[in-house]
C-alpha cells in the first residue's frame, strides 16, 4: 500500500486519460484530460446517480479513450459523504482504476486557475483531475466479505450506542424531576427491577398505593427474584419523594415511552453485538487479540472494521497515519514548535485505540509498566496524555504483528521495549 508521490505521478503515462468527477447526491459531473492537462471534453458532462447514468459515463470515457488513442483511465473523486459509494462499486466492477482526492486540497487549490474562490460544476472536476495528475491523491478501499459486514455492523453499533445513551439521559432527566429519590436505590438507573416498577407504577403516589407486596408481585410475574428489602426501600423513597406532582398524566405516558425506547435500543444493540462476535470469528487470528488483557470484542471488532484487511498495509506507520496518530512537527528556521499528532485519517479508529490504551493501562500489568516508565523516566518524561498516545501506537504494532503473522501475545516481549537506566549502564 505504501506509495510515494513520485510513484503516484508515474501512474499517469502518455497513454492515460485522467478523469475528475464532482460527486453529487443525484447528479455527478466529470471532465477528462490527457497526461499534459489538455481537456478532451468540451464541457462538464453530467450523469445521474443511477445505473443508466453509470453506463452512460462508462460508455463516454471508453469512447473518449478510443478517439484519443489512450489505453487506460485514471478517475479521481472528491468523496462527498456517502454519495460516491455506489459509483465506486460500479467502477470496481468495471475494473476502472479510481482514486480519492482530499476535499481540503480541492478547496485550497481551486483558486490557482482563475484566482477566484468560486465553486461550480465546471471548475471542481478540473481541479480534481489536476490533483490526480500531480500525484496528490490516495487510494480508496472498499472492504468486501466479512470485512464489509463488520464495518457496517460496527458503524451500526456506534449509532445504537449513541441512541441508547440519549434515551438513558432522557430517562435520568425524568427521574430527577418526578422521582429523584430513585437514584439512591439502584446503582444503575436502568436496573431491570426498577424499570419494571416504573412501567407499572410511574409516579411515587402509584408506588405507595402498590405497597411492598405489589412491588414484589411485579417482580415475581416477570420471573425475577422478589427482594423484600429492596421493595421496602422503593416504598420508603416514594413516601418521602419531593418529586413534581403537577402534570402527572403526561408524565406517566412519557416515562413509559422512555423505558420502551431504552429497552428497544438495548435489544437492538444486543443483536448487533451478537452479529459482531460471529463476524470476528471469520477474520483470521482475530481471536488471538482477545488474549490481551484489557482488550475486548468491541475494540477488536472496531479495529478490524476501520482497518479492513490488514495485509494491505506494508508497515505499522501506515496504520498509525490512518488513525491520525503520526507525529507532525511545527518548526521553521529558528522557531521550534510543539510536536503533536496529526488527527487526520479515521476518527473512530483513533478513538478506539485511545480507549483501548486507557483500558490496557488500567488492567494489563505490562502496559501499566510501560505507561509508568514513560511518565516517570528521568530523561524526557512524557505527560500522561502523551504516554497514552504512545501506548495506542504500541497497540497498533501488537495488533499488526498478531493479525499478519498469527503469533500469540507475549507479555515478556512488551517489557523488553523498556530500557531502564540500570540496564543501560550494564550494557555499556
């Protein structure tokens, strides 16, 4: 996968036609050029986001290549949300080589030709094609098989977690207003026993009317073990509740709807989690990652979903760059600025790795020792946040080695990376 800009430029030969496409929601526009930048299309050519439009685009570029005696086409796309997915799949099926240009680069370079910041369907395809000709592009990756399924399932899980969190927050707000004492009874606000009581008797007044026996009956009907002490705590909290007593008719409906929404999101999340577990079993050596203490199925599935087939990467530096964790310096002349991570690339991958770093530092002894070493060493000690970034990059290297070579996780190898001052003196 590693490809320098020189190698990218070499992809454009005298026999190559460069096509720039401005992607839209319903209609796309393209312009075609030869390797010298001379336009082969008189004006932007529009085609719809449909099979008819895709076939029209394909037939047009084939006709242009034949007319200009060119042998291959290199298509550049500025990815606009999800609108390019179907077009990318079509070009892949037709063996049309296509690459991506960074929208930020398009925005910065569109003034070179006319010194105007204007954006239109005629201008953008030309700018995109120019970036491709100069080798300022990156290769797209559309996962297939289990990797595609895992990416979709992982994306779905992120959405469901956000929806479940929103439902839980709204539930907490309702309880704080109408039954604030409930929070002191259960450690988790979504405890099943408590939710059953609130569905049946949403307000403190209704709980008082139920009594201890009524509360226990609700649990027994749901085949939960009846706890007399817990029932007495709920009743006592309801009797002394300071919750709002106005507008209770709508409040009853609201709490029941909120509980139903939360339970629905929870069930959906459980189904997706089960699917993710099954998909991870289809990825070679994925189970070996779970042998690392502090790494769970969510981290493994999320990492594979974001990275895809890890064998397409030549080095871990490429993975580090994909996650936006590569170091960038800010220096010029006598000015030496701070070195920081780029935060480019896949945001979710960066988030997963950082969360995983926190987990292993807290639960895994060898990673905890590495974190302690980096934050306490005499020479150039790191801040805690900096050390966590280093640990996240270390996880990338460990994951890459396991998934590509099939080796087992070895804690002793992790600790060899630490060179203590005493050991360095002995080595000298």
